[in-house]
C-alpha cells in the first residue's frame, strides 16, 4: 500500500462509525459491542482493505463519556494486517478523537519494537454541524528512535469544512449525509498532500469517503456492514 492510502485508512479510524446514537454523541457510537465494517478501494476501484471497528466499552470521566475503540485491518484477501485501540471522548457538545489514532495500525505494527513518543491535537466533530462551518485542525507528531537514528513523522489535517448535504447509498443502506472536506499533509522525509471528501450521517457516522491527490481519486471507502 502507498503512504497516502495508509494514512487514509488511519483517517477512517478517526471517523468511521455505526448506527448507534447516544444522548452525548450524535455522530459516533458509544454503545458497547457496536460494530462497523468499512471497505476501502484503490484508485482503480479494486478492493484494497477491510477495516472492522468495535466499541469495546464506555466509561464516565470528569471530561465526559469515553468510548474505547478497536480497529482491525485486513487485506483484500481477508488476512489480518494489524489491530489498534484508541479513545473517543464526548463532552455533550462535541467528540474529540484521540490524535494517536491518526497513526494507522500498519505503521504501529512496524514501529512496535522501536522507541517513540506521540503528541498532537485531537480531531473534533461538533454534535451540531452547519453547512458552511469551518472545523478545527488536527495534528499528530511522532518522534521515533531506532539504533541511534532519530526520525520524525508529522500528519496535519487542515482546511476542514462542512460544504453541503446529500443522500448516499452504500451496501449498508441509504443515508442523509453532511459532506465534510479536509486537506491532509504528511511529512516523513518528504511532504505529501492529499484532499479528502467525507459523507457522515447522524447516528451513523462515516458512510463514504473519497481521497484525492492533484485532483484525481487515489482511494475510496464505503460503509459495507454494521451491527448494533
């Protein structure tokens, strides 16, 4: 998989949900046991990976409700590539998705035997979206040490906007969606920039995503199954 597709899969981890609305979170599932399947496709429309998401549990903290999420990535043949866990916090007005989830499970698998630290800014999604609204930026910085060699990986998600509403049909059903766009810049030796267009529905979350580089689609994703 190329780097843009790998980071796109990581971005799906930030947004992918299933039909399980709670009083706190409008777009993200907090119900224990909720599951979703996202299928990703390459630029030719060929299946590239399948990502399964599960809500492990929900807890109450001083910051609000916290859902522990697990994502599992399988290749086009169904072979498990990697798994990861991360948290999503809801304060009643918005959700904040752990910046550590911006690292794809495949990359975490590569770095598991190395020394590293991760910092950044969580990705936020308000409960009440408005067409024309600009959303806050998000960032992840990972410093890696390997045998005396230091490396730095940076991911910035910027220019986040709500540009419209539209009905979208996927194998999981038909949904009334908000359309969000963003720009994603990755830096690891060299810098690469891509754009994302995402359709999310109330009580469902992400049902479709398209990723672009220089105006051309590089990958796409659809909500293909859900279970609550």
